[in-house]
C-alpha cells in the first residue's frame, strides 16, 4: 500500500505545474465548444407570397442576412430550414414597405439559436396587377432583293399573339416584333423561322413562338390592265351591270409571251332559286384561260361587285 501511495503522489506532484496548465487549457476548450455562446451571420433565402394576379415589379433582394446567437457548436455548421417568408397574399396593387424582424425568420426550435437582427431591416415592394391583351405580330424585313428582282409578298404565322404581364409593361405594348429577316440579294421565294424580341423577362407571349415567315420574291414585274366582259353562269335569266370589269395583272417584264385580255375570263354565278330575286349583288370570279408561270398573278379587280338584274319576264 505504501508503494502505491508513493506512486500516486509522484504522479500527481511530478511536473505538477505543466499538468495543471494542460488541465486548464482542456477545460477552457470544452467551455468554448460546449458551453460558450457566440454570434454568427447566416445568408438565408427571402420568399414573398403574392396573389396569382399580381407581380412584383421593382428590384428586391433574393436573400437576407440574419445574425443569430447560440452555442458555438451549433453555429459552426449549416442551420437547416432557415428562411424568411413575407406573406402578401391578400395585398392589392401599390407600394408596400415591409419591416424585416427576427420574429419573421423561420428557424427550427431544435437548433438552439436565437435570431438577434435581420439585414436589411426593411424592404420596399411594388405590386402591380397582371393584365393581358392581343396584339399584332410584325416581322422586320432587312435588305433588298437581287438586281432585277422584286419582293412580292411577306406573310407569317401567327399574325397575332397574347401578351401578359404587369400593367405598366403591357399597357404601352402595341405590337410584338421579331428578329429581322434578310432578303438581301434574294432572287427566289423562301421560308424561314424567327423568334420574338421581348423587351422584358416579365412580358409573357402566347404562343411563345417561333414565327414561320414565307417570303415571295421573283423577277421584276409590271402591271397591265385589261377590260374583261362578265358572263352569267348557269342562267340566261339575268343580265349583269356593269358588263365589264377592269383586271390588273402583274407579269414579269422579261416574259416573251405576256398575258393578254383574251387570256382572262370573268363570270358570276346566278341565284339557284326559281324564281330568283330581281336584283342581287355578286363578286365576279376572274381566272386565266391558259397556264402561266407562278409569277403571273391577278392583282386587282374593279369593281369588286357587280349587280345581277333579272330580265323582264315575257307575258
């Protein structure tokens, strides 16, 4: 027993200063890690709940900084389920100044942390009602066809779209334009696809695109006008007034055998009722009686309507 006592006294008393210092350092570290408290700054997401028919139109932060106090062991890692949510689901249009308080932070009670402050302390939100309207589509054409060729026609689909978004962005919108279509040095027709140009990411277009554009181009044409008699089809009970229509035809200048007046036929269909009305208006149908290349087209018919007049009945 005496030997054991001497061993213990020797172990405790030998280099007792160094051993005491080590014990104090270990105790201090344990207190700092397990028992001490401190502050830490977290960057957390900021979410805003608004009505479906509203949008936020001003700049706002996507994150906020919160200062939390707690045990250093808890502050050392990531804190789960930490966020700041603003509920504006019952708000109307207008400006809102929102104070960001520690009570608004969503934090798990099990974290052992206490939120001290939020930065920024307040934010301003501007809400606007979402509206929509239908506007025309305009395709932008750039350049000119090759020498001796003309741009006949440009058509596209869709011709109209619906734009929707915040009131202040949608109200001034009169049309939606596309990326430019170049016709520079073109000598034939072609089809291409282009996209819409949108001034803001907050403007939504339906249908979203793309736009299909048909460009008709060909040899330079000149207009010729012919006086064509109008005949009544499937009836001899009517006369037509006026008896002739003026037909304007477009044909390439380089054609060796251009269309003539006798190459055109104008007709109207008589009413099929018996007896039919005494007077009725109709649109004359004009067509070529021989085949021409696609660049030859009927551009205009005047007048656009004629009058069918029943002949006097024989007594």
